[in-house]
C-alpha cells in the first residue's frame, strides 16, 4: 500500500535520503518520488563581471 507524505529532503547519502516530515526519517531513494523540483531563487545581478 502506498502512502503519500509531504516533507523536505535534508540529506542524500548514496541510496539513502533523510527526509523531514516533522520527524527526521531515513528512507531508500527507491521509495521516494520527487513532486516539486528545486528551483533556486532568482539573482538580482548577473554573474558576469562589469567591464572596468
């Protein structure tokens, strides 16, 4: 029986992932499914140096 839980992945080590559901749990990566991909925050300035 599949159970759907929502939590944040805090650490990945090989085939194991530590997930925070309010309680930190370590589970196999085979039993996890990515729902929302990580999107980094937008930058205010470009990474290119300004010419001097």
